C-alpha cells in the first residue's frame, strides 16, 4: 500500500524540481496530479481546494471547511503538514497571498486547472509569471514505482476477466448497446470502482476508432472491436482491446487481422530500456504498411497509463521520447477501413530492465463466436 511516506517522497521530488528550475511555487487543484502527489482524491468543486508546494518551506493544503475531514483522512493528513480550511464567508485566495507574501518570479500551475481559477490567481499575483506544472509532474509520474506497477497489473487482470466473459455476451441479433451495458456491469463486478469507457463497434462501425455503442444489431460474419476500461479503487486505470467475430468473418478480414497481430507483436518486442517512442511505433507500422494497411492505421501506437487512462509517454511516429524501465503504456495498432470493418489489438505493457512485460493475457487471436 502507499503510505504517507510514499507521498512525502513525491512532494520532496517536486520541491527539488522547483529548486532546480528556479520556480517560486506550484499550485495544484483536484485531479490526478493532486491524487498522485498527496493521495487525496478530491472531487473538483466550485469551492477552492489547492495544494501549494514551495521550494524551501512545507507544503500546505487549502480546503473548504466541509472537506476538512476528508482531507485529514487522506495520506496528506498524516504528514503533519498544514491543512487550512476556509469557511463560506472567507476568501480562500487571501490565505494563499498572505502565506506567500514574499512570492516573486515564476509559479507553476497544474495543467488541468480550471480557467477561472487561473484568471483569479493571475489577478491576485499581478507580478508573477505563470507556467504549466505539467512538464515537472509528468517527468515524475512517467516512471511508475513498484507499488504503482502492482496496481496496474491488478487493473489489467480485472479487465482481462471481463474480456474472458465477452464471448458469452456477444451474439447475432444483440445490439452494440445491449452488449455494452452487460460489459459495463462486468467491469464493476470484476473489481473496478468506475467504468471509464465501453466501445463495442460491430461491422462497419469498427472503422471508427472511438465509436462507442449504438443500436446497431450485430450480424453474422461481422467483426466486433471491443475496447474497454475502468478505474480501480486504487485510482489506477485499465484499458484493453480485443477483436471478436460473430461467426466466420470474410477471408479478407482474416488476412488483414493476421498482419495486425504480427504488427502488435513487433511493436511490443521493440519495447526496451533506451528505445525511442518512434521506433516502437515504426516496428508495427512498417508491417502494416508492407501489407497495404499503413494508410488505414490512422492513430499513434499507444499512450501511457496510470492514474489517467491517457498520460505520458505517448508512442507515435516523430516522437523521440526515450523509453525507460518503469514506464507503462499501451501497444494498440489497428486498421480502419471505412464502409467495411476495423480491428485493433491493445495490451498494456511495462518496460522492464529486461524488455517488455505484457499485462493483458487474454488471447490476441481473433475470437470467433459460433453464430448458432
Ligand atoms: Zn483502449
Ligand atoms: Zn488505449
């Protein structure tokens, strides 16, 4: 489990980064960065909650009075650092300006802060320059700790248990929406605390990578792309795609699927400490291109995953990011042929010192469900 010590260490690393980059402070509002840094999963509300980290003094957390007990119950509450609550008639921004009265130079704001907060802060600190905190926080979040890797393994196992049951739900005559509802129930039943997305894309709908569900009836011979994910009680996310077929698909689809399967293996095998993002992308993309499918692979190969489903590092062409052990990301090539069909195979992969560790274990073969 992630005790307070863990979070103290993350704050210390932010402080170090602030000193190295000569920043005066970092302000973080509710979201995954706040969860990551102090283990406080605050709901974004109109009332201000803000973590303030400075290079040389203790961090403090500002919360509305009615959130005080929740904040104290989080790991931040046991660090001994200040939790300052404000009442309905107080001005929470005045607490910050008072505590940081000598503040000058540049301050980093979390990348997902609401614009009205940013504008208020700018007004209250007219002589300060603001930059995004994203480069600093992402540089820390991009390398997962052993605890985080275990949370991601558990998330992958949970979504695998859902995929294992998909063949029982798929059948000719059912609509994408009906199948999608059953899958959403299973995502919760298998241990997630929330359903993040359910894509059930049958036949021609498979040609749209982010199609969700529709009232389309699944027909015999149609491939069905199923891309699903949720968030575990730990806060960590799952994301896995498998492609199924209700009855035998066309020969043409099978041939294309075999190429895709090889491409997915090639990109996964290209994962190693020191590899560049674009090399991992190219390994699979070349295979698709050599078989006439390159033009139908219309997205990047993958994205990092952690407390967010999409985070650094991104795996794509022209992306020079150097991959290191401890990074976790998806490998999910696909092909999308408008008016016909589509397919995608997606696994979450850890880059370990010895190469790739694939977290999703369900077969990557096309799963053909008997149509009668
Ligand atoms: Zn996905
Ligand atoms: Zn994904």
